[in-house]
């Protein structure tokens, strides 16, 4: 995957060559050292760099990988867990993951499963020998190299003689491949937990499915703890070994020495002979037919039983609604008739679009490969998106119908979509020559016809204001530029003030602003620009690290960190500056909130990557409420005073509704599946009349926020 405009040229002295992938916690790049050696560089996402617990976890991962060495692991080459964006470089292994291999080619032949098992036993031996428990052995963490598997990603491993580190109230791992004790008693996890995960992984390799797969993660976790594994499609010589690995009691599982002996007694010839007998005669290897019903339990008994799972310290407690407001069948529950006793039912923000029905949309490309939405904005009753495989598309909010789509043959995806007054604004993919020049494109909203294009290197976002477009052109000694939205003609150009400053263009309440920064010690100057001629007027100057969140009346709200602390610390204060007079008022934030901040309905919402959402009163600085949604990687929220709700969408497309006044969770939807184009960050939900549209995994989904259960 080629590098994008937002990717750095190098990390820690390693020149980046390509993107190998992106996950929930970070991005992995192919890179080259000064000596020419290829390495895989894992860079933590910016939002996690602000989380003290995660930094500690990343330091543990680096320490764990450094302790482990062997033929079946990828050793660490270099790392800096204390960098602004923590990173780690390991030896590059040019091989697909086990999950990719099974997805594309189906289950492995039994003889290959045996070779895989022997390699993984040796890898676990190297890991356990230095008193490390991996705790996340799964198909995505096994590389299928020609000379044997490699175990990677020690992100949630821990030393046997240290306390486990979890995000508070969260369990770390992948449920289909976790042991019963990892789900219910995570602080008691030993090396035997990795043996259980190995057994589940071998079943997946042999059959294409895990031994405890079910219709939802909650049922899967229940079956891991209470039910017997599904092993009927595993070749008989391997079945007995796998069954012992999957013993519910850790003491009943074989150790690595015994496993190596049992696997050594098997021959590939015997397994090849049994292979055909263990596979189904016909039919696909995936689909609803393979899901197992619960044996000997009613669904009501299941709901009662799962309430006792995970009561160990730090575990995820599985209650009847999992703290999510969802029943066990994974559909969103209906919104309560009232948000509290005696309180009226919420009023709809706006009428639903005429003829609206729930819909979900994924695009197919011209060559049969999927196209994927990358950035979207709503305007009226339409949604405008850019993405991989196309410049832009317009989607009807009522039906999900694609009104038009502008194809693109260029690699990468367009971004920074904005839409208003019959026009659509977007940025084309950046040049691959390092100049970071890219197209600024405006289209006719009704037809998709290109109205004009301008090419430059842009700093920050571009956006409409009034009847113009604001951008910050250049990477050094640049200018703030206003262009006519209809023609692209330059209306004015205002040079960045001062040497060494970089200005980011901002639009608040349809007016142009800019934030011009140097070092944290030099601080940031905030400017208001005359919409007609671009003349700058200084609003205020703030030292240290800052982040403007928007206007509240005539006050610009600015979050401030102390310069010596950096953004990894909690936010200390909120600065309110009247843009007309420059009068400043500083509000201390006693709650010291952490997370990405969004201004909505007169409140500041801080959203942590762990799912904790905190609401702050912008007039007093006091905390209004704080709610753990238990949904990771949520995007920026939107709020509706009429509906009395806050809406957030996760990177997987789970939509969460919280009560605006109390923070109490009203409902939550299922995820939107998986995609090769999936983002590692949540996006903000979009309003289209009375409906909501969310984007995740390259797809769009529309639902009625007052009746989410009928929208599933």
C-alpha cells in the first residue's frame, strides 16, 4: 500500500517505503535502514500517544520483544517508546498472515497444519523461556513465511512475574482465541493460556473457523468459558492434541515439551491420508451454516449465565446488556420511552427524508474490486464522499442510492470533503515525489461535474466559508488564501506572519481563522481573517501546546497544556477569548480530562480511545458526567439538544447513543463488518434530516436514531 500525504518520510532514521497495514493501535510501515536492511516499523496512532496507560503498555511490548529471540519470532531492531509518536522496528518478514492465507486460499491441509503447529510450539518455547506470556496468539499475529511461521505483535504480552496491565474496565485480547481464564480471571493468566490460544488457532487453520465461533462476540465468550469446542472437522490425528490444548482447566493442558513430543510422533503422510475424510464433501467454508447452537441451554439461561463471566479484577464484566444496552442477539435495543422518570420522550431533530428506509452501502469498483469510502460530509439530504477508487460520489440520504460517482485512476484516495451551497470540495491524492502537491477540486453538487482545480501543497484542512474556499498554501513561507468557490479565482492571499511559523487554516461559524505556530515555547498566534480581503487581526497569543475547538457565542475556545508536559498529559485549562475584543478568561478543568475534544451543544466532549466519554461545562470548566461506553476507538461526537442525545461511531461502525444530560447509554448498534479498507479511527456521525449516517470499513449505514432497533 503506497504512502499517503499524511505519512512521514522517515521514522527514527528509517526511510519509509510502503504501508504494510494499519490496525486499531497503530500503522506498520516497510522501511529501510541506512545500511539498506529492510525493517517493519510500527508507529502508534496519535490518539494513543496521549494515553499514559497505553505508553506503558507499548514500553512493555518493546521490552517483551527484546527479551524474545528465536527462529520463529521477528526480533526487534530499534525502538523509541518515549518519542512523540512511539515506534518500534523489527526484522521485516515478507509473508502473509495466517488469517490472510485462510481467507484467500481456505483451510490449510492437515500436513501443513502439523508443520505450523511444530513451528508455533518452538516460537512459544522461545517466548516462555524468558518468562513472557504472549496473551494474543491469533491468526492475524502469525506470519506464514516459507521457512516456517513467525509470531508477531507482543502488544498485550506481559512478564510472568509482573502485574498485568489492562485499560481500566477492559479486557485485552481477541475473544475467539482467548482462554477461559483470560476472559474471567485475567490477572491469573499463565503460559497455559497461550497453549489454549494455540489450540484454537490450529482449529482455525484446519477448518477456517474457530472452535467457539458464534453469532456475536458475547456468545463466543460464553462458549469459550462454558461450552465444548467444535472439532469434528479437524483431522483425527490432530484432534486429540487440540482437544487437550482446549481444556477449560489450565492444569489439564499439555506443556510445550509434551506438545512437541506428541506432534513429533505424527507423520505428514498419515495426516494427508486423513485430510479428505475430515473435510466437508461440498458447500462453502463460511456462512451461517457453520455457526453452532448452544448445547443444552436456553437463550434465557445464557443471558443469566453470562452475567457471572469475567468478575475477576480488571476483566470485562458480561452482564445482560454488557453495559451497552444490547440484548444477546446483538441487535440494538429500543430507546427507552423516557430518559428518566417523569422526563418527556425526545423530540426528533428533523423529519426523516421522504421515503427513507434503513440502508447500508458498499461500492463495487469497475474491475470488480471494492471501492471504499474514505471521507464523507452531509449537506441537506445528501452525503458526499471521497474514497479509494473514486474522486467523489453523491449518495441520496433517503435510499442510499448513488446519484453520481467520479472515478479516479490515481493511487490513494481523495480527502477533506466539504459540501455546501451546491458545491463539493475535496483534495486529490498527493504527488508521490515528496513535494506533497495535490489538487484542490470543486465539483457541482447536482451533477458531479468538475468546476475548477488548483494545485498546491496545503497545510491543514481546506473548507468553504461564505462563497469562498479557505486554504493554507505551502509548507514553508506559505500564505493563507481565499478563492472564489464558483470559479477558483484567487480573492486574496495573506502571507504567514513571522519566520519559522506554520499556519493552519480554520473555519468557525462560516468565518475564516488561522492558527500560526512555532515551537511550544514560542506558542501559537490565533488570527481572524477579513472574509473580503484576508486582512489578519490577532485575537490572542498563547504559549505552550494548544488546540482550538470552536466558537461558543463570540468566544473562541482553546484547550491549553503546559509546554513542558506535552499532549500526553491531561488538559489543564480552557481559555475563552472574545474574538471581537480579545478579552481572555481562563477556566481550570478540575477533572483534568484526557482524549480528543469536540465542542457540541455548548459542551466539551472528551473521547478517549478506550471508550470513556467525559462532558465538561464550557462556562464553568466543571465535569458534567463521565461514561465508559466500553466501545473502543470512537470518533468525534455530534449532539442533538432536541433529541437529548450524543452520538458517536467507532472505527468498526458501532453507533452509540448517550443521554446528553446524564451520559447514560441509551443504545448501541452492531459493527459494520470488516474490510481491507477499514479505518483505525472512528468518524463523526452525519445528520441527514432526522436520520443518521455512519461510515466504517469503507461502507455507509443509515438509521433512525429514535428507533435504532428497526434500522438494523
